C-alpha cells in the first residue's frame, strides 16, 4: 500500500435541504487505495454525498474523516480531495495546459513551475501533444482527460468523480472507464466514482456501495454485491437476477442459472411471454403463478437447439442451491 493513501470514513453523515433528507445518517469505512463506486438510482443522494466529501456542500450532521482527521469543515482546497465534475467545466478561453495549471495559479505558484507540473499531468493522461489547444478543439474523451489532469494536479489523496462517463458515447465510455481504472492503479490513490450504471460499477469497482433512498443499502466487492444481493432492490438494480416469491420467502436467482425444460419437468411451470436475442445469449421470459415473471438467460446455441416462441408452455429449472434468500 502506498504511504500517502488515506482512508475515508463517513460517520453518520446527513444532508438536509429544507425538508428533504438527501443523505440519511450514512456511515461507511471506505477501503484505502481502491476504486469505489457509489451506485444507485437518480435522486438517491450520491452527488450530495460526494459534494459533502469534496467540501462543495455543507454537512448537516455527522463527520467526514480522511486519514483519521475530521475534514468536514475544511475548505475544499485543504481537504486532500479533488473533484472531477459531470460537465467537465473547462475554461473555454484557456488552453489545455492553462486549464490544467489553473489551480496552481490560484495558489500563487509561478508560471514556469505550474506549466512544468501541467506538462507532467498531461503526459500522465496522454495529452502532451494537445497542450496548446482550446477545449472546443477537443473531442469529448480528450476534454475528459483534461478535466482529469486538472483534478490530479493538486495531488489529491482521494479523487471524486461524479458520473464522469455519462456525457460520452457508449464506445468511448468503455474505453475511458478502462483508462480511469488504469490511472487509479498507477497513482495508487483512492477514486470514489458516482454512477447510476451497474455495468460501469461492476467493471470498475473494487468495492461497490449501493445507495437507495438516502441510505447505503449494501456494500461489498463487485462480485459479492452481484452474487449475494441482500435485498430485492439490490438484486433488481444490479440486474441479471430474477426476484421471485416462493412459498417460504423471497429469493433471487441469476437469470443464467435458470434453464428450460418440458412443461412439468422443471422446478416450476410457466408460459413464455418474450424472447430477446442478445448476441451470445437469448433471454427467455416466462410468466409463472402469482403473476410473476422469470427470465432464463440461455447460451444462444442451447436456445436454438429447441427454440421457443411466446405462448409456449415451458418448465423452468434451477438447482435449489442457486436460490439466494433475500431479506426484504
Ligand atoms: P443523486 O446524485 O443520487 O441523483 P442527489 O444527491 O443529487 O442525488 O439528490 C438527492 C436528493 O436531494 C434529491 O431528492 C434531490 O432533489 C435533492 N437535492 C439535491 N440537491 C439539492 C439542492 N441543492 N437543493 C434542494 N434539494 C436538493
Ligand atoms: Mg447525481
């Protein structure tokens, strides 16, 4: 572990806007030197949490600790954090290098020194060749790398990113997320990345913290959260699961753990309602008793051995040890 990695801890952090409780007594110990995704639906309190950590929003109650020090009331520049915004907010009239050097200018660092540091940061994000361009002469992906360099030039312990990929097209989003991951590993500092995309969180995160309705619903490694969701909300939000109420409780079962058989020969009977070709897999949805829907995700070759059609009666099969009991 790098020596300059400091642990972030939230202690019963609350944010109220008038009568709205945007963040409700959230406590969490973030893993040091790791890539953490704060994941949840729109309005659940992710950005408010991030802005309080950055110091762009006051804390209504509770404390934020970085490396054991209470930073809750420090100005943003003194926290050891840096924020990359959803809209990159680059200064249109400043060159790439000047944008990156901006915070050093505010600190009174002399021009030679700040352009040298900006040069190092641009090298880090592979933009040295474009140092003299203006922001509107850059692609979306390049603008994002400038914004990253600009945040990193302050040498933060913790980089905060609010939906950093949402303005990019799907192809570039996947490319940039790999770059973010690589950068975090190179710099050996912690990244805290807010997203509402479960695929993004699964691809990037050492740890996923799932928020819902102003609280943390579940936190764990990407694999833990995906494979062992605690609640129906997490199972549905992470995707790839069915949530079914059986005689003795509510369960999650991964769609790729459900198979099809002849009616009467499976774990439960149903009627096919929809078939979706997804390239490598075919998703077959069926209605079962209690007006519930179960989806089986079949390898395409398996599906096409004996293709089904909407309206067909089928058996849905699973191993009972694949059923994962949910707490709510
Ligand atoms: P997320 O980033 O998960 O979409 P936010 O933290 O932006 O969620 O918002 C959480 C809740 O707080 C929402 O109900 C939102 O409308 C409210 N909220 C956010 N910012 C403000 C604000 N500046 N003033 C009043 N309400 C706000
Ligand atoms: Mg937000």
